[in-house]
């Protein structure tokens, strides 16, 4: 979904009117209407204020809740890598990079930009 649709959906899910959300941001309600209609996009500062007011991430507003797919167990595994020490995280990255390279080669996509960038280092 587009930003304007995500904003409207999240605002409604929070039980807020455009006027109530506008009050949280100290803007006019017609500004929220312009964002939700897709006629105007907010600045980064306003995007941050919207995210805080709606208790969501900027990613959720911009990309929608399904930006990473519907695999919660995989998402939890990736989140858990934050607990690893830097050497362990490097190992996880190396293993994932190798798997992705193999996948791309099997499917005719080459190595991709990340592998090219690393080979230049």
C-alpha cells in the first residue's frame, strides 16, 4: 500500500479522526486530509511526528505492516541476532550472503550488488 493508505488505515485503527491526529501534531486537519489523499507528502520531521503520535514506526507508515512478509519465526530469528557479539553477527552475515549468492546463481540472477561492493573492498 502507499503511504497515504497506510496513514489513513493506521489512524482509523487507533480510533482517531483527522482532526484529533492534527491536534497531536499541531497542524490543521486539512493537512492530514492532504496526506491521506496522496496530494502532499510530509517532510521527514512530520513523518516522525506522525509515527510517534500513532505509536508506529516510520517504516510501518511508509511501507506498511507487511513490508517484511508474513514469517514471524524468521523475523524473530533475525531480531535475536542483535544479542550476538560482533564476531557472531559477522558469521551470520557471511552465511546469509553465501546462501543468497547460491540462490541467485541457481536462478540466474548473478551475485548481486552486495557481492560486487564487497569484492571492490
